[in-house]
């Protein structure tokens, strides 16, 4: 794997990485400023991406020719387009459904990690156990507060992810190896 800091110009790398980090941090702060709007926009963007994927699937079915798989590819493409239009048309309902699914997945994942850490991991299993405990608690909090959590959870996760991503870029940019020529 290539070390990005050895790209030839470490100082430029540090400044470029810092700028990227700052942009991500500002984006995270912006998203966290209005969680409901960020959730709705995320749902609409996902819907638009799914619509595009559906049209590409249909075009691919037509372009490749032949009847082997044509019907299935076309039907799948149509389902993508319809599903995408539903997401774009009803972002609040879609985000509520996605949030419920996320809560269930976190709950099951947390239970699985806790069970796995207690049953199968030798020695230092506490981190897996703690990870499972946090996932379990997050899933429970999402599901207990549902459907109200559907308004803000996706936006909160996106905002926190952007902040952490930006901080990650800053750490990479200002580590000593990035500053040494």
C-alpha cells in the first residue's frame, strides 16, 4: 500500500489533507445544524441514485440483447425506478422506514456481538462486548423512539460521520511523517 505522505510533496499533502478535513468538518457541522433537513435530503439523494441505477439496469437489458435474463433485468430496473420515485416522493416515510430497519439491524448486530464475545472469543473480548452493547443500546433507543427517530437519526449519523471523517483527514495531515520531506 502506498503511503500518501510520500507522494513527493509532504507539505502540500499536509495542507491539501487539512483543507479536505476542514471541508468535511464544516459539512458535518452544517448537517448537524438541521438533522431533519439532512435526513430528507439524504433520502432524496438515495432515491435519485436508485432511479439512475434502475434506468441503467433497463438500458443494459436492452443493450445486451437476447432474451436470456432480459425480462428479469427489465423488471428489476423497473422496480428500482419505482422504489426510487417512492423515496423521492415520500422522504419522511422512507426515512422512518430506513430508521426502523437500522434500529432492528443494530439490535440484532449488538446481540450477535455480545453472544459471540461471550461464547467464542478467548482472552480479551471486552472490546467486542462493549461494541455489541453500544449497538444494542443504539438499536433499542432508535426503536423505542420510533417513528420520531426517523426524522433525525439518519441526519445525525451522517453529520457525525462527516465530522469524524474530517478529523481523520486532519490527523493524517498533521502526523509527523506527513511533515518530514
